[in-house]
């Protein structure tokens, strides 16, 4: 379950407390008192067989005695009684309960869940301190203080943190729409609440405190959907203790748990912060300053020290200060005293009156190149802060927000802060906090842009998956965990990754000289041993061997070094490869490993033998495309070297991106791929070249598309067919289809747009276009019918789309065929594909709204088995049609060439 009945949890109309009591300090007494004092307007019932009354209120002995089934039950009884109470409530019609208090065993939790499941009853907890919905006066919790009503929702996996946050927010006048403490969830989890709060009209932003993620794919789907609708800001605890761990590959050692969580939060379009204070600071910034698109900052203040502190903070955060142009400098010189500074930071001196502030700020606001503006004011006898704040606030007249404030001092500056607050201007206690908030905004904007960017296509050829699988199966059959270097490189070649030609010779050295002659001197010699994790640790790599004597001597020295440094290691053989000279190449590592939570991950960073010491790496969740690969590389320090410097020209970054995409595809295609290192991968202006590679094979299926936290592109649903004499491809939409989709929409008539959207649309916003092509295949599907146009380029002829609710109960369909192609059966092809796909994923029914005048769609839906069903959404102009998908789920159509 997901959002089912969560409205009963968050906004109930009636509440019952089981275990309500008057015993001082007991859970039941605290919860009953808080509920009564919170201002909740609906019926409130106390249930406890040991009491007849609590004060003036009657107490009921059991659930069956209640006047009516409560929407929400707060269960404060010993754990052994919970399952029975849940079963009784479920029979009566209650659909949500909070299990408050600790001590439930695994068996007791499972019993409560089993009792709730037949009734689709939602359980929060056990171990929860409860929840608050100040918007309806609901305090269904053990919290020591109530919450102020507001527009921020807070979801916490820690009751202690929830209580602390509540106190912190109230003391600062911060209001909440909902606060939910999850406890030890057996049912309702973070993902469920993200789904519900994403569509909650009372919630402007969602704040999370997360310690662990139990269902990564569900979490990623919910987080990505929520982050498209409103800001989602998370504190993810657990950075400490996640240092380098023992692992057989560089990638396995470097891809620690925290860096993977960070990548997941970024990929979902959320913002991660480190502290609870930053959580609210980020929420306030995104609420009031999110529309600012500036990359640079201009600092304006009445003292050099505060401005310098802000400039230092910007330098540490990598935020550039804007350079005032000559015209701006001349204007500032005309309005400021001679000893003022109109460089950035701009110092208008400690005796500045409100008029000087207003004049300087007006000049800066008139110049877009000044970027975001930070006003830093230190207390002065020359003017009241409140007067300065009013003079500055009066200059703002809507549009893109540009001004941030920092009123240094304590309570004396509160009037100025209130003026800025009333004007919607974000304000911060210190210059460092203001700069940090601006940096958070940029990070959030980057994460959001990643969701909206249209990727370009990779140039990778179709991989030879069977060849790669045979190599891994051979190693497994031989009882080997690691592929030899030449085998690992063969897997890379099967996926189009350029590699240095490598020949393997046996441990005896037979064929060593022949291999060198075939490749041509100079050569590189490497040891092959299943017992040696890193060849350089035992002197197992020798470069630039220029003749046969040098090669034989190097082989003998390697054998001796292994016997000395690692006596028990078996020598399986040697590999020989040509010595390659590419003077501008940068050493890069590309790898793959399996995270304990999020499954397969891809790593990229600075490579070489010191890779773990330098730790210049970034990770990403597959699947990857060019845009995601580009963003992954950009998070490494190595990216600056790849951009070119001095006599080193810029590297061919697309070649590196395509290697990352190939590794992502390997993780999807090869379920037994446990670890992969390509180190070093040389990258220069000529492309990428893998010099060495290691690949570990697992006995179990640890990778594969089914284990991805984000469902990859479903290639199995692509098929080719003939339609009206044209070769047609019916396939799921891709993010790369954005430009093609825009051309398709442009060819729709105004009438077809109205039939589809129920309104006239002159243009489609960029964000909505991205939303149509960058879909979450775990919850929605869009099939396009594609053919080659007269210009030789692919063109979209029609689109069928379904969006499923998070519970996978009902999917809403939409269908549109290009206006000049109607009546040829293309709509039916797309509709049948949608129905087959919905059935395959277990969706219970398909539903849609069709305009009464859309006779073609009404006729087609009837022919396919849809029936008209009255609903709240139906009107005299719109019909609501539904198909129950009760038939056995057919297998998906075979992929082309399968």
C-alpha cells in the first residue's frame, strides 16, 4: 500500500484513544490530554475497560461500544493487545491507526500488520510518538509542546528528533502543516508520506529526517514525484562511520554508504542538508528565494568587516562575487561618499542613513549583472535598522527575488527583521548563514535541472550481451570469482569500451616472447593471480619493456616478488599488452559495485595507483544517459583537468560519458556482475582507452535491471510492425525524445489539443515537456508510435500514456494521434499496448475522462471493453470510462530480434 487511507491518518474527522487514562505520566494520559488540548473539532473518544469516565468525558470499554467508527485510532495499550484492537477496528470500518509506545516484538508487529491488511487499514508505528496536523488542530502525539499551523511538513524516523524539531520550530515561530514520527514502521513509511504530502494542498515544502531506507525503489519513485511538485529537503543521518571499508576492488572500497545516499537524494531532485537548523533555513530560502536564478553574489553593507566575512564565506563555498561594471561603478561613485568602496563587497560606511542604503540598492537592482544581492547591516547610531529595512523593502516590486538580508546583532535588530519578513525577503543571522543558504539554493537548482534536462543519445553500439555472459559463466564454472584481465577486457569490448589489446600466457611463461612479438615492442607485462587484489602491491606491473631479455627478466622478478611479498598467492599467468603513449591522457577510474541499500551503483573519479588515497570520486545510480553521466563527471576534481590546461587540450568527454553508460548497461544486463574496476582508463582529446580492468562474478544475482533503485528503460516493450504500409516502431518514450515530442505536439490541431487537455494551450512549458518524456517507468508508461519521416529522421505519430496511483490499483490513460493520421487504427494499436502493459504489472483497472464530443475515443473505448461509470469527476461534457483488468496477465510482447 502507499497513499491508501492516509487522509484518515493525517486529516481524520474523528479520533479514539485506546488506553486513555488519568494516570500521571502514562502514555495514554499524555496522548488523551494532548488530543483534548489541541483544538481538534471532531468527535474524540476515550477507550479503556478500567475507567467509566475521564473528567467530564465518558470512557468506552471496547471498540464495538463506540458511537461510530473513528477515522483514526491512537493505540496506547501494551503491545500484546494491539493486534486484537486493530482487528476489531478494521471490522468496524476504521482505516488508520497509530501504535504509540515502544516494546513491540517482531511477532507482535507482524500480528498487527496481519490484522490490518484485510481491511486496508494503515498503521503508523509501532514505537511512534504520533503525529500532529495543526491545520485541523490535531495533536495525536506524546510531544511535549503543540505545533503552530503553517505550510511545512516534517517527517522523521526519530521520535526524539521530531520532539526537538517541534520545540525548535515553535520557539522560532515556524508553522507546520503536518509532523509525523514514523517509529519502527511495519506499514506507513517515508515513501508513503512523500506520496501523500506531494499532493497535499496545505503543504508547501516537505522536510525529512531519515536514518535508513528500507524500500529503495519505492522511495526513489516517491521522492522523484514529490520533488517535481514542491521542495523536498532531507537530513540524512549516518555520515560518520562510513569511511573506507575493506573491499577487493577500488570501487568497492570507495563507494561507501553515505556517498551513495547522497547520490540518491541528488538524483531524486531533493536537497540534502546536514543539520536541523539548515533544514528550516533551506525551507525558508526555497520558499522566498527559489525564483532567483543568479550564479553570482553582490554584497552591500555598512562596514568592511561584515562584508569581508561574507566574501570569505562565498570563496569557501565556491560562489563567485559579481564584478561591478564601469557604468555601475560610476553611478555608485556619484551617490556614495568619497571614502566608500564600490568594489564587491560594497561598503557604504557606518554612518549610512536609510537614503544612502536605498540609493545604493536601487543602483544594484537596476543592473542585472549584479546577481543576487546580500544586504549586511551592523547596528549603527546613524539610523535605526527598521528605517533602513523599510527604505530597502519599498524598492522591491515583485518579479524575480534578488535581495537577501543579514541584520547583525540580537533583539535590537528584530524590528528590521520583521519588516523584511513581512516583505517576503529572506533574512539570516550571520553572513556565513546567508552565503550557505545561497549555496543550498544553487545545489537545489542543479538537482532540479537534472530532472528537466533533455539528454543526448549515446553513441554506444548495441552490446554483445551473450558474449559477455559466456565469459562470466566460464569463470563461474571454473570456480573463479574474478575474471582474468584479458577476460574482463573482453567484456568491456562486448559493450563497446575501447581497450588496449591484451594477450594472456600461462604461468610457465610459454608463449611470452611470441605474444610480445605479435604485439610489437615495447610492451607491458602484468601478473595474473586470483589471490592478488592489486597487482602493483606485489610489483606485478612492469612498463616499457623494450626487448626479449628485458621481458624474461621482468617475468622472473615478478615471480620472485610474489613469492616474497605474498607467499601463498597462486600465479595463474601473465598478460602482455603494447606500451601505449598518449602524453595528454588523464588517468580515470570507472567502476561498478553493489550497495547494500540502493543496489547497483556506478563510480567515476581520478584513477591510478593512489585512487583510494586521493578519494576523488563520485557515484551515481544507474541507469545513466549522457546528461546523467556528464553530471557525474562534473562532481569530481578530475573534471577540471579533463577540461584542459596549459598544453593539454580538452579531453573528449563524450567518450568518457559513453564508457559510464556502457557500465550502467552492463549492470542491467549482467545480474552476476558484483564489482568492476576500469583503472586506469585513459581519457584525452582522442577518446577513452581502458588499460586495465578487473571484474568480480557473484554466485547470486546481485545486479540486473530488477535490482536497480530506479527502473531502467523497459526495452522488452519495444516492437516493430507494419502499419498501413509503413514500418512502425512501438516503444516506450525516452528522455532523449524531447525534441521529437515537441515536433509531434506542434503538428496537433488546436481541436485535438482541446480534446486531450480539455483546454486550449498556445505553448507547452519547458518543465511540462520534460515531465512528458522523463517518466518514472515504475509508475507510469508512455508508448510512442514512431516511423521514419520524409526527411529521413524519426518522427512520432501518436502517444499513449498511463499514470498509475502509488497503490497500483488504478491507472489513468491518455491517448493522442497526430491529427493527419486519424482513422487508420493507430489509436487502437497504442491502446492495446497500454492495456497489455497495465495487465502485466498487476494494475486492477484503467480509467479515463473523455469529452462527450470526442466520438472517436468513445467508440474506441467501448470496442475495447471500457464502460461508463459515474464519478465525481464526470460532468455533462465529460464521461468517465473504466476497464477492469481481471483477465490473466499476458507476457509482454517480445523485443525486436529477441
